[in-house]
C-alpha cells in the first residue's frame, strides 16, 4: 500500500527582546540561575504584567515575514495549569484572537518547490526551567526563562514528509534570523518544534488519527523522530492494527531512538482559557504595521535568486551562503570590496567555513574583515603570494588584527618575482643537478618539472612558480 | 485634644500649624489601638516602630521648613491585601501568614509620598471573600457600634478601625461591595472608585476585572482628600487610566446639589430589603430633593441578574489568581509531602479557608470547557448589558441612588448558613463593580436599635466628583452624630 504522511508543526520561538514580556528583567541566556527575576516574573502576589512593546513589534514582523494578516485587535488570555516552573499557575498567551493569522512559507525540498500554510502566530510568555537532581529527592527551579516573550507559529497540516518538515523548519529559521526576530538556537531552546503526524493511504482525502511529538532538540532529531513515528504508524496500518494509533502526545527519546507515550487525549489537560483581565486588548495601528513592514530585510528566497542571477553562483553554492544571513553578508561585502564573486564564494564556502567550524565561531562573529579577504584575493591574483601561502595568511587573519600585507611581511611569505634572485637560484639548481640536465637533453622533458620543483623547494615555496618555470625552460634551452 | 473627633484634614492642619507633632499624634493613635483593638480586632499587624519613625521624618520636615505632603502626619490603616514593603501582608489567610512583600503597592507609595503614617494592616475576610470578616483565618473583627455584631466585609477591619477612632482614615478594597458594605455597617464613609482610577499594583488579586482600592473616612471631605492622593494612572498597572479625569473634588463640595439629576431604580427596593433601611434611604432621597436635586424613579431590570454574573466572573478570576499559592515559592508549605502533586494539594487544602475553596471550585467549574460558554460567557453578556443600561441611565442622570446592604449589621455567628443567602449581601453593590463605575457609601441614619445605615450613590465612570458633591451635601444636611 502506498502511504502519504501528513505533518503539521508548532514552533515556539523566543523573541530577541532585551527585556522580558511583562517586566524589565533581562533575557540573557548565560546568567546565573534566578538572576534575571523580579516580583513580576516570579508572580508574587499583587504584581501585574505590563506588555513589552518590542515583543509585539517582533511578533508583527514575524507575521508579515510569514505572509500573515495582522489582526488590528488581539487579546491576551490565561492558560491555567499547575507546574512549579509556571510561577502564576497560568501562562499569559493568546487563544481566541491571535496577533497574526493565515500565512504561508515557500521552501525547497530536494529540488521540489513546496509551500506550507501558516494557521496562526500568537504571542505568549515562556515558563521557567526545572532542574532534576540525580542523587537527591528534590528538584530546583530556575525562573530566568519565566516571562521571556515567545511566538508560537502553527502550520496547517501541509507537510508531507519528515525531510520536508526539516526543510520547512530550516527555511523558517532563516526567515526569522534574517528579520532578527530570534536567534533561533535550537540547542539553547530559543527555537523549539513540536510536530503532529499521521499517515493515510495515498489518495485518501480525510486525515487519520494524529500523534503529537515533543522534545526534538535539533533538525536531525526532528527528522529522526518523524521518521520513527511515520514507520511505527505505517507498520500498524499494514498489520491491520491501526486502532492502536490513538490521539496522544509522545515524547521523542533521542538516546533510545524511539517515541514514548506521554498522555492521551483523555488525559489532555483542561486549561480553562479565559481573557486576561490584567491586560487591555492589543491594538495595532495601521501606520505601525507600515513602519514594521519597512524594517523587513531581503528574505532568504529573494537573496538566493539574486545571488544566482547577479553573481552567477550555482544554486547549491548560493543556498549555503544564504542559509546563514551573516555568512551571506560577509560574502556580499567581500564582493562589494572588489573581489570576484566566484573567487569570494570559493573562499567563503571553503576555507572560511572550515575555520569557523573548527573554531566553533558563528558567522555573526567572523573576526576577519571582508576587506581583508578581498585584499588577500587581490594579492594572490597579482602573484604577490602563492595560493598556498594565501591560505596560511587567511588563517592568520583570524588570530591577529593585522592586514594581509603585514602578515605576508612578518612571515616573509611574499613571492619572489625578482628575475635577478630567481635566475641565481635556477642556475644553482641546474649546477647541482647535472644528471637531471642530462636526462632532459636525452628528451625526458619531465626532468624540467623536477628542476622547477627543486627551485621552489630552495626558495621555501616563495618563488613565483610561473616565472621559475619560464626561467628553467630558458636556461635549459640556452645550455 | 481628643483624637476621637479629628479628621485627617484637621490632623494635617494641626501638624502644619505646630499645634501638635506628627509623633504625638501617632503615639496617641497607637495607644488608642492598644487599649481598644483587643476588643475590636481590626488589626492584624500594628506597625509601631515604622509609624513612629515615619512620624519623626514628617516632624523633621516641618522643622526644616520643607513643604509638607497633603497627608502629613495622618495615621492611616491599610487593608491586609495591599502590599507594604517589609511589612507582612497576609490577606488574612494562613497561606500568606508570613508573606513579607519586597515592594509597596502604588497606593502605599502615594500615601507615603504625601507624608502619611502607615499605622498597621487591617483584618479582612480571607482574600476578600466574605461580607462579615468572619472568614479571616486569624480572628473576627467586631463592629464598634455594637460589638456583638459583625463590621461587614471584606474590608471590615479598615471600616472598624475608622469607626473605633483607631485611625482617622484607612484603605480598603472593593470587588463586589467590600468597601461600601462595611462602611454602611460601621457608620463611616467608604468609596469604591471607578475601575482604573486607582492603580491595582500591589493589591493582591481576587477578581482582577472588578478589584478596586478605595478610602474609608469619617467625613466626605477626608474621603475626597484620600482619593485625590491615591488616584491616577500608573505604569505598573496596564488597566489604570492615563487619560483625563475630573480631579477637583473638594471645590465642588459646597453643600449644594442644585440641578443634580438623581434616579432611584425600583429594583433596589425589592422584598429582601430591610424595612428600616428602605425608609432611611427614601428619606435621604427626599432630603436631596429638598436641597434642589431632581429625583426620579426608574427601572433597570438587568440589576436582578447581576449578582449571579458577579459571582461567576469574580470566582472564575479568583480561581486563576489564587493558583499561584502552591507552596513552592512562598507562603504556606506542609511539613511533609510525598511528591509534587501532594505538595500542591496539601498546601492548598491546609492553608485555604472554606469560603476560598468554595469560590476556587466554583470558578474552576465555570471556566471548564462544556460550562464556559453557558456560565462564563453568559455572565460576560449580562455584564455587557448592565454596562449599556448604566450608560443609558447616566446619559439622563448624574447619580443612581439606592441602599448599600439589604440588611442591618447582623450578630456575629448569625450569617446565613446557606452560601447563596450569604452572597445576597452583595446584591446592591456588585453592579457597580461589574460596570466599573464609582459608588460611595455614606451614613444616612440609624435603625431603631441604633445601628448605622448607609446610602449608596453611584456615578458614571470617572464621575466621582458628582457623588462626592451629593454625599457631602447629605452629610451636611443630616449632621449625624457618628
């Protein structure tokens, strides 16, 4: 039987505001436990929330970037449940009237063009974090995260494979990063993705029972979790045991590589949503939306086609560059400094990415100036240094604040292009290698190559190889 | 000098004129509390050291010739659900018995800014839920007019403290009548302001869309002075009003009501109303008429549905607001517990009183899917209609007049046994909270047994000026010996 998989995603994204959603506390990730807390985000009695304007602006920006319509009036609501990481015993979120509704994201998956509709984007506050101690019968709570503004992005069930889900999420992440809505760090939890998945025979119109998956902390885990659940459901259908697929929430266990039931629909929590009486409805004026629209930069898809068209890069090169806004900007700045696009792309996608990976530096923090890379490329093209030496200089640029010329100078890497110096070296090598000269005379032309190599060696790689070759040929011919 | 007949206004003037010091006043009131409160039980916490320190600060200011605040040296009591920095704030609940807030409510900051002296924190029904102060986890409060009777509630301690001359003025909170009903029972003035006029920051929430903070005092002028100090927009409360409103209360209080249009809804005079209260309220309406106001009878049928709507909305919000008391971060925590669920369950079972539990359960129920539409949404609809009908009435009238409580102060231990009957205490007051409009309770006479009776006057949103004007005129005309 041919199956079709149906996936919908719910993505939580921490907004990159400086302060929390309802108080002035910092949103810094690295702070000591409970350092970023105050009576408001700790939910002490008598305190009241005051909405962070910046969070609204970022949520609207996200909605616009995801082609949503922005609701001129939306409402905050309370979602009530008991858990120690939720200091007020309710989360301030949106229910009936979200800030953005109806949108879509276009993305590519294995060369196919896909589109997933967005149902809604709403704003809400994050909860704190429980830390379970291994040896002791108690848990600790860190409220630094409590009250950090989030948006929840809910897609329609438009995604048809685990790989598509990953492609969608990568595209979404790039859009959010481009708009500086979030730093989208899955490993730090600033981008979290839950998935609803069901399978059905191909051609069937209606949806089968769906299962919600939680706790996927990377793209790879998302894909693996979905593939595992897809397989589990397909096998149950094939075995005629589809009744065993029940509407439930399952937790992905990365270590065990399987999904584990968390709670069924019957056990689903009763959240007792109702309008938040401490906050007025969120109203957004037309001119505010217009102003936010103007702050949306060129998005990844547009940039991709521009890079292919303007810089004649191939699709896969452009895709890698564009997947990271900072990387694409570094590349483009290097080109604007005067470097040839193709050469610049080779450097960025080759040596630069390699060193960034090695040193675990994000593209946002590249310590090298695009102008330096451009100069370096120029120096290689002019023959001042060899390509090999160029790689060494580039690596050095990460360490020191010096210019390429200074590094070349310090390390004595500049190419020897002086004919006087080179001819002396060539003559010396010819003298020292009479047997090679002899075999050249006997017609073994590769002997000339050997001599060139010896000259390069004698110059410790600094000799201009093109000139050396010419001089060796000339000397041999003249003998 | 007898503090018994001193108004806040008089105290401020006496201190400013150097007749007595703020410290002398504070010490006298503290002594009065010491001798009187063992009988009344109005206070949960007395701030002896802090108040004397604050009084000395005021005296120093005067000595140095610095300008004095509008409440310089005036001793004030604060209901114990209003947060005071460094002073425990209990809500009269075992749950918060040892809770010391690290912040002041905005109203407390504003009082201190005007050099008031906080004398103590007053008893109340636990979390504001009740109409007799019998729901306090700590002790009952007695009505100073007849110590065998309740002072009303939930701000019973604040009302009794003023009535017993233990402070010239106090703050209470009103979610469904909790300022006005105890003011009526104790024979003092109590004002529930327009929702949004006074910041709620630091008021421990009961029903967030209904809660208001307001003053108790002996005189209408003091009430206006206190309101003037505590009112005004606040960046810490998004629901506080930042726009324009009428501030000049004192100047319109000239004893006249000439041209004021007053209406009396017939629904306020139903069969449940005590005969003596009925007569005193009607008499007050006549007096206002004689003073030059236009008084007319009207009908406002939705009033009869407002009490159920009030209980649904207030309990729903309370069930959510009180969720945070889980024994984890602060407040009561049981000695022993098995696991997380047990900790939360035991904390709440052991530390909440019966009335609080009843409302949490009721509120939880009306928000649960399956009931939400019928009860909660239904209540919101009634609230909307009520607001519309008030708007309609206030397009024609300045003031709506009626009783505060259907009954006279009842004897301690004689609250109706059935909760539904107890809830009838709010029947005339809860409407103002649902509509967010201001309402004052002003003494209008005594029953044959000598028990005080209050008159209620409601105004349109931010219409405090007119109800204070009429209340003052009535006060002057009646000249009651309070």
